[in-house]
């Protein structure tokens, strides 16, 4: 299978630089890298262009104008340009463990999606993190929280069974799924603007179609760089859209990826 590593980003090139370094450091590289850019300035574009010139991975930079938090839209636009069969998704503030891509690829199964954990990098070490361009962590590293999640023992992941209900531990910064399942659900619901629920609402529709979820504990690790919480001004609206999806057992959204295909 061909894999597409999908990273969403918005105006934090210092963080994205570390993420891209961790992409290049992957034991098993993806077939392509998709950068879903929700309207960043030229500083981010310059960083991506510089990475393109030296990376062995084909890079697709998908950008649109900044019109507020429109993550659902830019993710749909990026996936519409993907060539991979399998999408491995994270965010531009998550440094990847060297085995991140390989772990997702090895555990991928038909009619299922994967979701992993994240280690938290604390605010107080950010200056050191960016100055020294740190991309490697372990259980004993300073300045991290939830350090047990740094432990990689893939054998232990077999004890986590597939689930037919949505897990509260599912996060859009560490998920993977088959592109055909994403397309069948019509991708992200673009009626959901502003922060919150866009990932879980997508996954609920995929589960309504028969996909099951599996938590990939002890592998598929990311390190989330601390940042202030995004505005939750649209959360009530997004909560209602998700609740309607649950009640109606929706398989597809109306306002999705189909307009870009």
C-alpha cells in the first residue's frame, strides 16, 4: 500500500520545523507528505520550500487564505490531492517518534482506523526545545508529561482490542485510516468551523459505516508541543453537529471532500 503522511499547520514555523525534522528521521518514510496549511504566512511557505529541496519524500503543500479556523476545509483539500491508499495524520505541533509511520503501517487493517497517544512537552522547556532543535525523547527526558507514553513496546499493543464505540482518547493529531473509507464518509464536515469535534465527528461517520477503532498503545508515539488553547467559541455548534450525526447514524456529510474530487 502507498502511504500519505498528512500534517495540518497554521503559523507556527518554529514548531513545524521540528516536526519536519522528525519526518525526515523516520525509520520507514511515507510515500508522500501532505502539508495542509490553513492560511499561514510566507515564513511557513519558505520553510516548506527549503524542506522540499533537501527531502527524499515528495511534498505537497496545500494552502488557502486565512479566514479563521478552517481545518476541516484544508484537510479535505489536501487529502483530495493525495495519492496514497492509507492516510497517517498528525498536526504541525507534534514531533514524531522515529517509528511513528512504520507503527501505523504495520498495524493497519481493512475496515479499521488507528488512534495513538501523545506525550506532552511542557511550556517551560520550549525555549530550549527550539534553540537546540530537540526531536528525540525518552522516558527520562526532562520537561515532558505523561512520560509512560514514551515507552515503545509494540508487542504490548496486541492486548488492545478493536472497539465499536468512539474512544475519549482519540485525537486528530495521531490517527490513521484508509482513504477509501474517508472518501465514503465524504471526508471532514466543512460545516464545522472553529476548534473542536471535527475529528471525532468524522470518525463517528466512519464507524457508522462499519469501521472499527484500535488504540495503538506502546507504539505510534507523538510528542505534542505545548501551546495556548485555541478559541472554543464554535464548540457548541460543533457539538450539535456531532450529536446529530450520532442520532441520525449518518454515514456521510453533505458539505465534504466531494467538491474537490
